C-alpha cells in the first residue's frame, strides 16, 4: 500500500494517526519542523523535516513537494492542524501532482476554516449556535456588551497564529471591562464574541468522521470530553466514547451544508437549559483524541487511506460506548489541583480512569514517544 504523510507530527493528534495507520500495515512518514516531535519518535514512522507552515508556509510547501518528488508513488496526506491546510491551499495543484490529498478543494476549505461561515451554514439548516456578535471596531464591542449575557468568549477567526501567540484557545471575559481589554489584543485576529453555553467539560460532544469525495460518511464516531487542560476552554486531557446516532446525523447534515469531504471533528456543547447541542466549531482535519476512535474500532485514518487510494473501505458507523482516553501526565496534575480546590469530584476523576483506557502518548508497544514526552515535561517543570 502507498505511504501516508502525517503533517505537523508534534503531538497526540499525529501520534494517533501514525499508530492507527502503522498497526494496519501502512508505511508512515511523520513530518515536522521540530526534530523532537512525538510522531517522529514512533516505531511506526519514518521521519522527514519540513518548515513550520504557520511561519513559513511557502517553504513548508516547497519542502513537501521536494519530498514528494522522491517517492516511488503518491503518498496520502494527513493534516493535523489548520495551518498545514492553509499553506497547501493556494498551491494545491502543485501538491496534488505528487500526493493524494483527501480533503475538499481550497475554495471549500477556506470557508470551512472560517468560524463565521461555519455559523452561517449552521443557521441555514437550523443547527443551534451560541448568541454571537462579529465586531468591526470597539464601538461594536461596547454595543455587544449591552446585548450579550456574560460570561462571553472572544474566538479568533485566525486561530493558529492566535493560539501560538497567546497560548490559549480563546479569551474569556466576565465583565464589560474585561471584554474591552481582551478585544484590544484579539482585534488583529478578527474575533467573534460568543455567549458561553453553561455546563462543565463533559457537555462537550464530538462527531469525528471521514466522508468521501461525494460527501458520503464512510466512518463515524461520537464521544464527549470529560476534562480539558485548562478546564472550560482548553484541549482534551480526558474523554470517553459514547455512540450518539442523533448527534452523528445532525453533524453530517452540517457537513453536507458545508460541502465537506475528508476527516473532521464537529464539536458541540449540550446546553443543560434546553438539551440542545450548540455548535462550538468544525475542525476540518483530525483532532487531539482521534486515537480513541481507532481503539473503538473506527479507524478513521485507515478508512481515509484506503478511500484515497481507490480501495473501497468497509463503511463503519456505530461503536461500543464506555472506552476512555487520557493524557495521563496532564490529567493527573490538572486533576490534583482541581480536586484540592473542589472544582472536580473524586468520583468524576475515578470514572475518567476506569478501564478500558487508552493513553494518547503512553503505549507499551510504542514507548519512545512517551519517554521523549516525559523528558520534555521534566525539563519544563
């Protein structure tokens, strides 16, 4: 079978893809600008270097093309972050001459990456979205402070650069003064101001899927986060599989409206006030805990690989519930703090670690990424 190229192989997202493909017999090349990227450490991958697509997008594509010229046959690309998609987009014809790129063309992807256009598509089909204002200037922000219920978040439309600069996913504001102060920093990233849907992290649900070029769902998985790092507005450190066919159906209707093909995550928050699922975002690529789907028998990367090569995959929909995923090193540290402060209960913590459990990094069959990760944590703290 042709090889897979996993782009930006720095974290558990990429590691989940590398292991999912490698254990299915696919030769994998992990690509990153950082020689210490976790995916490059896996026993299931070869390593290749390419520039950082966020800071040097053209050089990143040049490096990718150079790798492609030396391949015996076209490899399948897997994107783990938005910036690789954005870098490839304007030059996708050059990339497509050498690789198989299993996601929608750039005009579609450019719109899907835009949080405002995600909201427009959702409203078109009656998919609930949080109350949102898209300010053009500070006067609009002052007006929004009068019409929205606090707390609110400022969510950047240009997310990758924002996250790298501020090391957070969003800015949260509990007062008018906080909102105005945060807007000063967020303004260059064209932010939305959104009301916060109440409830803890366990109300954040995901549809993860792969859809073929005609938009047919060939593999679908659903689950929910249990806890994030940091709590409320971070990334998953604990999650569990829960099959929810109604969520899958609604999520695919939204992806239909967006005209999307490829691997994606549709994330929603289930509002305790009315029970409805409100759109948080669509990530048009793999997500952090994609390895949990594979552990449940929904190997999205492998289905994508086969379909991209014209090998008909067996459609997969539905799975057992109850299997859990964690980033144990982060989860233990974060949970200890939250338990001391009374922000999480001992029973919730215990539930998050109930077997069957898969870790996003630690794996006795592939130990080198975990060794590298633990060394990194020790140096940092």
